[in-house]
């Protein structure tokens, strides 16, 4: 529906241009310039969305690791993408109404436009049939006498007057007024607006445009006429001849309403010429619209980063004597050939070199199809099923191969194809690439995918795949997927390096999950889940990769637990060994890098007890202080007070003198020894010396927090992946600054239970020393020991 998209953009442009006129220009007395602005801005509203400019932005090449690690049969909708995939269609039949209302929209819109244009033509005819009754011609005006209907008005140089209702002097003034309309060709403007309103009948701004332009016409004619006979005389004549609005929008009525506004404008002082500069303020609006609707910023890769020899081989299935599936006279071979031609045209427009297995209805053996050489093969077919409407949708097939790189590239293509195909409406898109031994894919040297473009035996799929508009949508989505695949393709060396790291980390993770230690920690974690544990901080815990504090070890009656804290929690918590702590084990787990069961608390309490000999609480300052006589509670805003052996500052403080309780919200408590505690809620018991602080935090995943602590610099696009919960892999053009070392690489990985960073295809530099290039390097983040290998 490109037409509707274009019309909506036109409407948006007209709205912005008219808003500027309404807010800034409407009350200026530069009537000719206002008329020009309204007409020119209307023209620009149609022109701007039709323009197209492309700005290329050079970026570094990278690809999401997910595209290379998709396993055959994996649900692509669950693969982590830049934007999560939401799948609304599956393998169930696609339900659709017998009437395709969406397809009827163009006809409905065209019918309304045609009806309005016919109405315009009829109104022109109504005017023209009276032009044959010209009585006389005065100063180029052809005067037509009428006593009913539209009178005292003009259309081009035809003036329709009711002479019996006018004095001779009034007729002279009226003709002078209408002469201005005729000489300035105002009727052309009105015809133009009638056509525009027919095309954009759904846009209310067009009707406001029409009214504003008509008003500018009248102001212009009023100004010229009043200069001839005098402003007061002319205003009096307007009042005397005030009549109701004519039903024909094509004419200029001498006393068109609103009369009040026209008379007011007659007596307004003329706008100063300096105000003409205000029209220049419309330029930024035009530039914004041009940038928003016509400029397409595309990412391009540096020369040499893309494979200039990338060749797409498109195989149109079946052909000649081999018809494939045939339903209602439509054969699979015809659809496959038609779609291959569409793909070829689109691909070559995008600069992709294309080879096709057949260009006409000819037979080609499977061996000959598999013998072609290129970068990637897409084999096109249309499916069929005995169970009729039950099976449906577009499906992708890959064939298992002993060549691991070939398999990875094939699965990467399914990833990019699905990302683009999923947005198509009208047909189900399977999100699980299927494995099947297919001769052409198995025996081709290049990676390949077979695309089944729907089921001819399914009524909905049949209507979709035989609809030219839907065929074009499908072809466009496929080529976009191919472009994304080509743009993001990695070298064989990079894929091999990445796969090695995935295999290593996965193997470590699998071994750990089989260990007795994992099973023991998992059982302990399940036992304490949702319970509140109270103990003391035995030691602080640091994330091994960067030696960053991420929690503490909690000792509860001899049992030890690792408490993992988010960055938000750490901001407010001043941890010290020996502090009494109470945590609610909201989430518990067994992690590969943890000696003890892991607690991820949402609520933490710092349990402390202050000496009862501490001075009594004393309020020093507050913005407001209120005492509730009924409850005997004191409420303080922005308070500062001394309590126990420290100073309390809080947004809100509630003091219960009788109960000996002080409750503070969003508070900071600094003890005499300098220890500072911040919390959303603090409670003090002045009788027992008890003190507690609650920390309620947002629910951030552990993986997110772990990755967020790794400081790195990277160019444009670096993908961060956590593999099976046990490690991190960075891919792209990576630059890590670690102390005095600079590490560059294409693939960098860290095992969650190790201090060793593994990097591939990069370089290492210490300070201002020489840059050492490597294929593979292991770097200990703590000892800075380095090991190189191939």
C-alpha cells in the first residue's frame, strides 16, 4: 500500500506547513505572499514525499553471533535479536475471511475520489451553463444577470449579478472587486483546491487550506478595491450586501462570510516590511520534512569489507516435463519460475550478482543444478499436502553436511530470511528451519536453503502465492534477508574461532552440570528459596574478570551463601566484613563460577544494634513539621536529625515518641565512625537500640549485570553474548582497555569461572610498546600473563 503511505506523508507535510501559517502568517497583511505560501506549501507537500535521497554512512563490519549458532530445528523466534521476535503465526492453519477487505481498500479510496471529482465537474457544468447568457462586457468582465441562486459573485472573468438588488454605485464597486479576482486568476486556485480535496478527502487540513486560501483571496480583493473608493465606504457596502454563504464552492462571492473578519482586516494597520523575514522561518520546516521523508541513511561497509564476488544462485524448482504440484491449473514450476525472475530483478537492483538455474520452462536435472558454483543457493519450491488445508505457510529447509562452515552459513541465512519474512501479513511463516536430505543442497559446494513458498493445497496460501502484490512483498523480503546475510557475513577464520570458543565454553558448562558440586549447590539453593536468612558478612566477593565488587559471602550458622548484588543495590550499600545482614532469598541458583549457592535478593536489611547510652534523638532542621494530635505521630519533610551515634538525613521522617520508633524514607545515615548507609527505608528503635535498613531494587537479570560491568571500547557494532549462562563472547571490531594494556580482536571470550580472557585475530599492546599481532591469545586479567597459540 505504497499509495496510502505516500498520501499519509503528504497529509503530515500539509499539517506542519499549515500550522506554521496559522501560528505566524495568518494575520500579516501581505495577502499576495500569503496566497503564494499556501499554494507553494501545498505543492511541496505533494513533492517532498515523492523525493528520495540516500546518504551512506560507513561502518565497521560485524555480525550477530546468533546468526552463526542457530541449530537445525531451533525456534528462530527464541533467538536473541537486536529487537525480540514476536511470532503471531505458527504451523496452524491461517484463518482469513472470505473477503479480503485489505485488498478492497484501494478500490474504496478510488471510488470516493472519483465521486468527488465527478461532483466537482458537475459544479463546473452548473456554472458554465449560465455563461451563455452574457449581457455585457465591462473591463474584460463578462456580466451575467441572475436573480436567484448564486449572485453577486464571479468565476474566472464571468460575473453573476442581481442588478435589481444593487444600486449603480454598488454595481461599480462589486465589478471592481470581482475584477481583482479575475486578474489574479483566483478561480484557478479554487479549482486546484477542489481536486486536492478530492484526493485527500480524509485529511481535515485540506478544508482549512481551502478556507484560508479563500480568505486570502478576499483580503487581496478588498484591499485593492478599498484603495479606489475608500475604506469606510467599502466596509459599509460589505455590511449592506451581507448574504448567506453560497452552496457552490467554486465561485467568489462578493460578500462571502465572515464579513466581520474582512472588515477588521480593512482597518488593520499594514504589517511592517521587516515581518516578511518571518516567511524564511518556513525553510527549517521544509528541511525537516525533506530529511524525515526523503533522506535514507544507510550503513555501508568499507571497501574490501564485503565480498565483491558474492553470487546468489536462484534455483527455480522443477520445470519442463516436471510440473511439481498442480492445483486448480496452477503448477509449482510456474510459481517457482515467476518468483525466481522477480528475485533476480530485485537482487540485481541492489547490486547482487545473480545466476539462475533456468530462465524458461525447461527441464534441468538435479545434478546440473547442484553443479553450479556461487556464494549461496536458494532453491524455490511450492509445497502441497494430502491433508489439504491443515498444512500451510512458508517453510525453510537445510540439509546436514559434513562441512561445518557450510551448515553454519546456511543456518545464518535462515536467521536473516526469517527476520524479514516474519513481517509479511497474509501467510504463516515457520520459525523452525527443518533438516531434510535434499539432493541439490547436499551436493552443492555452496551453502544453500530450500524455500517452500506456501502450500498450493491450502486455500489461504493458494490465494497468497497467486496474488501479484503478495508475490512482490515476498520477493522483497527474501532479497532483504540476502542483503543482511551478505552484509553480516564473517570470514571462515572468524567463524572457526567463534565456534571453538562456543564449543569450549559449552563443554565446560556441560561438565560442571554433571558434577556433584552443582547438584549439591542446586539442592541448597532450592531449599532456601523465598526464605529470609540472617547472618554476617564473612567476606566481600569480587567479579573475577575485572576484580569488581559484586556482593558478599553470607555466613548463616556455618552455612555459606554468595549474595549477588546489582549495581543499583551497591550504590546504596556500604558493605563491611562482620556486618549483620538479613536477606530475602527471592531468587536462588547454582552458578558455575560460584563455590556456594547464589542468592539474588530483592530485599536486604542491614541489622545493627546501637548502644542504649547514645544521646536522645534531636531534630535539627526540616522543611515542614506536622504533629498528628490523634496518633501522636510527628511527620517531618526533608529532615536532618541526630540519632544514636550518627546523623540522619531523609526526605520523610516519622517519629513515634511514645513507641520509641523513628522511620525514615529515602534516607542516609552517617555514623560517628564515618560509615555511611543509604536506603529506601530505615527504622530506628530508640528503646532497644535496634537499627535496620531495607533495600528494594529493580529486577535485573544476573547476566545483564555481569555483562554491564565489562568495560570496553568498540567501533559501531559489537555483539555481546552469554553462552548457556557460563561465559561471555564479544564479536566485531573489539578494543578492550585493561589497565595499561590494549587488546584488539575479532572474537573475545571470557569463561565466567576464569580470570583468563581468550582473543582471536587481533593484537596486544602494552603502554607505548610495540603492537603484537596474534591468531589466538590467552590473557590473565589478574597476573597479566600472556600465552600465544595458533
